[in-house]
C-alpha cells in the first residue's frame, strides 16, 4: 500500500527557507505501522532526512514532533491515528528554533527544566538506609515522575510560545510540583519563592493543550493548579 | 524568579489573586445592575439617580470601577507582554510596549478620575 | 597541534546512561574536572527502558535478607563464570548504592512500613537456594529504569557536571606509550570534530543489541564503546554470551518486564498449558532467563506455539485483576495495548524470546580499569581506559545475567570507576600528550567515510548484518550454522569497507552517525561470532545443539577475543571472594 507523506525539510547549509517535501512510502497491508517506522522508510530513500529517535517504545522522549497538526511521539503514534485525508503530514515541534528537518533546538526547554531545580533537596543528614515514605506520600508522585521530557506539552502551549525564556512551561512545572509534592524534599519554601513572579507559573492561562497532547497521559495543568494553591497558602 | 517592574503588584501570585477577586466583584456588580434593571418596573432617571444617591451604591460602584481598572491592567499587561515583545517586533519592542502600556495606563486613570466625578457629582 | 579544537578534562565519560551518569556524578562530586559525552540527551539513553527494578538485598520486604544469598544467586545465574570477587563487591556494596539513589530522590514504590518496595524476580532464592523464592528487586512501579536515569541526570544537574550532549565519540586516541588519551568526537549539531583530551576515558556506552534483527534494545544500542576498544586493538571478553529475554512483545520486540512473572503472571503455550512447570518444577516461570527462553523456543519448535503460525507463546496476567495490574504494572498495560493490541487486563500478551543484553564486553577490574593481557597471559591495566555498565565485563553476569542485576551493575560499578579514577588521579598519572599523528590515526575512519564517493547503503548492510546474527547466533547455536554466519560476516566486511555516505553536510548529519555506528555493530557481531564458534560447550545463554553439556574442565573460563589476530584466548574466572568461601560450580537447576 502506498502512503503519501509530506515532511518539513530545512537544511541550513542549503536552504534559505524551509519547505514541505512529499514522499511516497510503501507500507505493508494489514499492519498498523508507527509513524517512526515510516520515518525510517523515508530515511532509506533519502539519507539526508533527519529526525531524533532512540527507544522506539515511548519512554525516552526523543521523537516528539508535530504529527498531522498534533504534537506526539512518532514511535507510539500508529498510522491509523496519524493519517488524515489519506496523507501523513510531519513537522517539527512548534515554537522552538529548527536545527534541521524535524530536529529542534531544545535548549530553552531544558533551561526551563533546570530552572525549577529538578532534584531532591534535603540538607538533613541521610539515614543509613532509605528515607521512609508512606505509600500514600509516594502516591502523590504518580502522574508526575513519569514525564519523559519530550517537550510535546510545552511546545503546544501558546504561553510558552510567547515567553519561552520566562514562563517555565508545563513540563518544567510538572517537575517542579513533583519535588514540591515529595515528602522527602525540604526546600518547599525556597521552591515556592522562586515561582511567585508574574511569569514562571502565572503565565499559565489554563488553555490545557498540554493535557491534550501529553503522550504519557499526564496532567500538567492540574500540577500547576496545585502549585498555585501552595503559593496561595504560603502567601496568605 | 523572573522580575518585572511593570506588572501591577510585581508578584504573579498577587496579580493572579487581584484578577480573580476583581472578576468576582465585577460579576456581582453586573448581576446586581442587570437584576435591578429587570426588577424595576418603570425605569426612570429619578429612580436611577436615587439609586446612585446612596452612599453604599457609590462605594459599590467605585469598588467595581477599581476592579475593572486593575483587572484590565493585568490583562492588558499580559497581552502586551505576549505580543509586543522582542520575538514579534525586534528592537523596537521595548518602545512600542512601553508606549502601549503608558496609553493603557492613562486611559485607565481617566476612567477612575471620571468615574469618581460622576459618582460623587463633583 | 592539529587543525581540530582540543577540549581538555581530567576525566571524560562516554555515555549518558545509568553507568555513565553514576560515574560522572562520582567524579564531579569529588571535585574532578569531568565531562559526560553522550550521543543523545542523557535521559534518552537505554537505561530509561529498564522496567522491573534493581535487585539488591536491602532487607526491606524480608528483614532477614542477606547480600550473600544474592551473591549465591548471581554466581549460580552466571553458570559459574561470573567473577566471584566482583559479584561479592556488587552484592555487598549494593545496598549503599541503592540507598544513595533514594537520597537522590528516586521515587521508589513503598511498603506499608515506608521502606522501598521489593518484588520477586527470576533466579532469586533465600538461604543459598534452600529457602525458596526471594523478593529482592527494588522497584519504582514498572518504570524503575526511567526513574533511575532521570534521578541520576537530576543529581548531575545538581552537582554541576559538564555535559557534551549530542556529541558522538568516534574513536579512542592512543599516545606513543600506548596509553589512552581521550577520544575524537563529533558535535552532532554543528558537525565540528574535536579532540577531547583526558587522563581517564570511561567507556559507558552500553550494549549492542542492535546486532540482532529482533531486540528489546533501543535504536542507539550500537556497541560504540566496544567497537572503539576493538579498533584500538584491545581484547573483549565473553562476547558469545547474549541474553535473550523471554518476554519481548511478538512482532515488535519491545520488552515486557520479568516483574510481570514476579507479580504472579505466567507463560502459557498454544494449548493453554503452563509449560514452565515441566522445565523448572521449583522456580517455574521465575527460573533463570536463559532457561525460560530455551523452554519457550522448544515449545514453539515442538509445535505448541500460539497464534496462526504457532510462532510465539503467551504471557497471562489477567488473573491478577485490573486494580493490581494498574497499580504495579501500569507501563506494561500501556505498552501491550500500543504494541500488541492486547489489554493485559483481559487477554494474554503474545511474547517471544528477544535479544536483550550483552553479558560480555571490555574486561575490567572492580575499579573499572580496562584490562589487556601481557605476553605471559597475565592481566595488565590499560592506562587511561576505563569501562563500566553493559559495555564492560567485570564480570558479574558471567554466562547469564539475573533480572534486576543490570541496574545494580550500573550504579555500583559506575560509582566504583569514579572512585578509582579519583584515586588514580591523586596518585598521579604519568601520561604523555598525544601528538598530531596519534590524533590523525584516530581520524582515519571518519576521513574515509567523508571521502567516500560511491558504494553500499548503510541501511542495506545493517539489515543484512542483523539477519545474519539473528539466523546463526540466536538462542540455539550449532557449528555449521555459525560457520555459515561467520563466512557471511567475512563477506559483509568487504561491503562495510565500501560504505557510502551520500549526505556529507555538517549540521545534524545523522546519516554519518549511523554509518559510524554500523561499523561498531560489525565489530561486536564479529567478536560474537568468533567467540561463539570457539566455546564448544553449553553454558548459560550460550546453548549449542552440538555440545549440549557444560564443560567445566575446559571452559570454566572467560573467553577472550583479540581483534588484531582474530584469535580466541581464555582467562581465569575469579574464585576468591574476599570475605567468604567461593561457591564451587554445581549442576544448575531451577
């Protein structure tokens, strides 16, 4: 079966502007390939075509891209969901500078992640064994720690498009709350103080694109709501 | 922590809170006015004037006005920040944004001054 | 100095997976100037795919648990060619390394007492095999690798490690004294080639499962470190030992954790029979992975497979109930739905043994120092070169790795390499600088590729390589097939020398990286083939139809592959743990 694929191409060494290029790919009948499989078939036709990939099972977060207008991971998006009007349209994640073809420069995204101090802070001397945590306390981290940093959410967020340098974005805030919610972390006050300004958290306008596109089914908007509540409790 | 000197309260939390509280005030005020208009059988200037003669109504109205102004400032400040920035306009962004904010500030100040004049009939 | 830029550090770690990040963390925290070079952003490394957990006797679920029991299981699991001093070190230091992970913030699942949750895994026992099944694998639901990798990455952010992300190490630079003095690396984003100079170079590049057509491994698992070591002329150890994981999803190859069976799931054949009861009456589905994988293949070969082609078996989980599955194995439920179109709550998952782990690798001592042999056949340290994690062969896994031991290997020996480098640096390295000719020598293969004008396509050669390995060096092996395989590899070598890189651009050129990776895959595959032919016995994961018995007389040994003359040598297995009597070889039954 032939599949029409239209992909975003841009090689700064050759192109002054990006363009869309059409490929015809032969895909086997009766098997629902993933978008990533199609990318590999295109690369066999044209090895100058560039994208990131690693685990091919949706846990490493390398192949976030815009598939038929929606951000997602190529390796766990089947063609049956991705092909619209008999065509597969692939573009890089929106809102970040394009390095080449489907590869975007994620520096700003990582910078926002690092800004929330995404690590456990606890200056009390550790015990000889683990720090105890009840199953209930641990359950608060579910839906937070699973983030794969694919950037699908942040690059679907208009507030992040407009202020990628100042608004932490849904992915960073999800991680921020992951540590705010961890019973082993003692830096709650400092973490909250860092988030009080008008941009870091409060640029979230509750659009909820992040929830809509998250390939892992996580809910950054809810986490942001929890942060706001904690800020409110701290401030009043 | 991102700091900004032009936001209303300079903390996102307070801005956010002000926007929520002012929204509630505006909502209550709107409901009250619409309700009053609907339940007043024959609307006349005298009745309208009498309503606004009362001190509580003047205070309530002033509250709504202040809410409107602060709500608008925060909203407009956000919109200016989103669209009138370096990414969209390049180097002239700072000038354009500052002038827009100044204009917005003047308009909102005029609202307050004029509103007080109307309410207290100065 | 040559034309290219030089970056200088005391130590560099090649690889941003669990082992690399743990080594980098140890180095940065002890004040060593260190950089971590990774061809992907670190959290994209394959450690992220580990599911079930990290096996370690922290005595949480069973307060009487003892690291010596864990050691016994590991020695037995290795089919007695795991080095007992290294296993002793791993099992005894393990608890400390795991508690450190908790202190770094790893979100382990918890018991009612608030301690780390542990689940049963294959090959685990209490009281040296006499006390029944143990539950020793510390877990963060079924996403332990993801949680561990992110935690280590976060700890490195906290400690301020220098990262060269999306840099690809091409080859080792050796100086006139034969010491390793860093690597040639490409900044993938710009295409710039640089010499990264260091007194200590750690290869933490992970496995090479991509030499097989069907593998649970990520696309990036191309054995870059082992390839580099082989090209530099260094020997590798036990390369015939490849673990086939019993439960790769049929058709897709993605991993389904052994934790599924640990939590009570079991395998059934096409007739619905729980066949492991016949092959391993005691441990059943929790026997060693090599045992389970072989049993599955036998079921399929004897016509009791499932599906229209009777070419796989089924992993049954539905009896555990929806709540339990969603609480303990949420990731598996997702993966099974995506890749097998089967909801484990309602139906079994089709599975087949799939290439999973390279037990062999670069031989090292406990401190991660890479080894070679002198003329007398004695171990000798390669100055400046270290290895840890799957790329290394310490050897704690011997002929068969136990589930959950790889993550422990990563953190224990990543840490140990960091400690050793700090110590060696303090004692003072007598290293000399590499000269221009040394650097040029390391650039040869990159230059050749960049100058290629016509020839073979990378994708074609890679596909053929993977099929050769899959067909001839799979779960069951025999002389004639392997000879055929080796001949095919020899033929492939010519095509490999003729690889053509069509795209010669600089910016983010992944075609160039894939070509370089392919050469590493070939190095690993060739070493595997020669080693597998030579080991004329069946031991652990190496099962031969023509030599079905274990031969302790001749082969209670590590195999060594010497790349320069393509020769196989042997190396003694360590039977001298420091604090206890060694476990003597016994018949291995489960």
